[in-house]
């Protein structure tokens, strides 16, 4: 299947700093990428849908000014957690959609905010 | 809105036991249904899917049948192995092109030898 990578796999930061997470589709072009957040023992919560060259569409309750999403190319989307706080600590997973409308997932990024 | 409910885990089984993980959904129209698996330290992988009523998805000995009358997509395997230990997610996607997957809460399966 298609490969999606995320970087970094783990990040620890101080409260108040910003963290950028990259999501790349390695062997296909993805016009649409999705960002999910996974809480301990809970499901993946869809945060936003990212379309190349346009603004992301955020799900209800997700702060767009806090979670900045950029989809500058057909193989790269970034999620920036601005002014991170301990409650933002979580596992963030991206997913990229192929031209055949299949969805492939990255391995996730563990964010810990101290 | 659309939602997925799956049985709470963890599910603990001995090798070669029969596995059922229940999944029901709420959706308008005719969604596609999926089971994803997340092995320790790895990303989500598609296990199987079904796109219309009465379809049966199967892969690696796992099966699930799309039951519209009961809005269910239960996952089954006749004989589990230790290597099947993972978290299993039931998911749906509406039939609108480009929409995201909506997931259940996940069920942890632990198989011992």
C-alpha cells in the first residue's frame, strides 16, 4: 500500500512553545490529508481536513488558531500546535487520501507538553 | 451525525480461540464500513472493508459482514494467534467522495499462547 510518514515521531516541549508536525505521502500525491488526535483509550478524533492549496476545514470544537494546518504541496501537510499546553499532549495522526479514494495513515506523533 | 460504537475492551483470549468484536453504526444513507488494525508501535492499517449491504470483507482470516438491517459490522476470526494482538478500530465513511473516516473507540485484543 501507499506510504505516509510523519516527523517527528516523538516531541517533548515546554508549555507556551509551538510545535510543528509534518506529514508526507512518500509514493503518491495526496490532494487531501486528514489530521486526527488520539486520546488514551479513546478513538481517533478527526480534527481537520486539509486540501492542497486551500484553507483547512476544521471539525466543530477544534480551535483553528491553535492548530494551524498548511498543505503547501501534494505530498506535504503540516500541523503546528501553537502555544502548546499540557492538555494538548496527545498522539497526533495524519492520513492521506489517494486518487482512488483510499485513506492511508502515518505512524503518528506523540506530543508531550511539560 | 455519523458515529460508530464498538465493544469496550480489552479482550483477552487464548491462542486458537474464536474472536468476535462487535461494531454498530449510525449513519445517513449507505456508508462504507471498515476495520483497521493498529499493532504496537505502528500506524493504522486497513484490515478489511465492505461498501454495500450484505458485502463480506475478509483478510488474514478475519471477516465482517455489512448488515444494514442491524446496522452492524462485527469482526470475527475463527482461530486467533498471538500475532493478532493489537487494537482494532471499526470505522465508517459516508458515500460522499473525499470525506474522512469516522472511528469507533477501538478494542484492544490480547492473545496469549
